């Protein structure tokens, strides 16, 4: 993007480097900062900027305590997932100093089944209905009140399971292939919430780096290549419907193969 002047460009690079260096989840090797999204809004085009985490949660742990199911009708099963949460308070408000959309119900669990839009859980239990004879990926992670994921091994769980013809749950081998799960933005934004949107995703079984895998974000056709696993802000989205697609790509820019590597969402922004 076009910068106002050379001094502004230098200042932006310094700020971007500071943001990344203070974030323990950054995956670039040798501290190298080459994220193509460290851009400043100067001409009104869509901008995507890396952010630092507002608050870390050392020791926060999420575990899947159980997955059970019962048959509903002839061809469906009601699946109940229960969690154990440690060193993290569900429903508490997360300290922050930005103006992104925030849940009034507080901190929660993001429940992402088969890379569909997540359900926010304020209690450590959730029930969904699925077909019998079906296989599923379940990504769960702890979330700050404004929906930013806690990007640690302990704070998430990725499992794969099968529901057989009798609605019995069969736990399958834990996924090992590189995977990308979409989290935010989601749904509809109104008023001040439209000015700054959180772009957040969860990477499993892979790291992001300048010389390795990356995430390509396509926002209304405009491409951004993200080589840092940090939260991002999206600026200057127009009112109305917007399309966001994220894809896990390799060092050469090719899409990584797998079941959970590319997701597209539509969101809506309105003045009121």
C-alpha cells in the first residue's frame, strides 16, 4: 500500500516489529518480521494489521472430559461434549484497550465442529445434533471475551470422532495433518463495531513463518499473506456484505492439502 512518507513507513515497521516481538505465540524463525500485513491505513483501502495479545493466560487449560451420544429418530444423534477448564474463568470480562466487538457474557469456549461457524460456550458443556454414520472434527479453544483465541497447546483441543449407525461414539486417531480453523470475524456487526474487526484463526499441527507455511486471507478479493500466528485487525470494510476466505498455504504459495485448510465466510456490516 502507498505510504504517506518515508518516515511514516519506518515508524510503522518499528511498531510492527515491537508488536510481534512481545508476543510469545509468534512463529517466525529468528524473530524475523516479514508479515506482509503490517500496513497502515492511508488511502482508505482495506487494511489488515497484526496485534499483540491484550492479556496472556499462563496455565489456562482446556480438556475434553467426555463425548457421548444418543439416537434421535431414525437417522440422527444428539452429541454432548463436556469439558474441564483450569486456570481460566468462563464468563469473566477480559481486560482490553481496543474497541472490537466484545461479548457481554464474558470469556468462553469456541466450539467449532467441522469448521462451521463456532458456538460460544459460557458453560463447559454443549449439545449438537448430527447424522448417524458420520465423522467429525471438533476444534475447541479458550477465548477472551472479545473472541480472541488463546493460542497455546494447553488451551485448545482438536479431536476426531465417528457416530455409528447406533449413535455410539467412536474416538478416532488424533489429527496430525496441518489444519486451519476459522474463528472471527463472524455474523453481523453494527455501529462502532464495524470500524475495527478481529481477524482470528486457529492453526493446528503447523507453524507459520516467513519461510514456511502461511495463511492467505482474501477479503473482498484483496489478498493478504499472514506469516505470524497472532490476532489481526481489519480496517475499512465497507457496509453491507463482505466475503472473507482463509487458506493455509505452503512456502511456495500453494494450498496445503487436507480436510481443514480453507474456509470462506460472509459477514455483514451495518450502520445501526
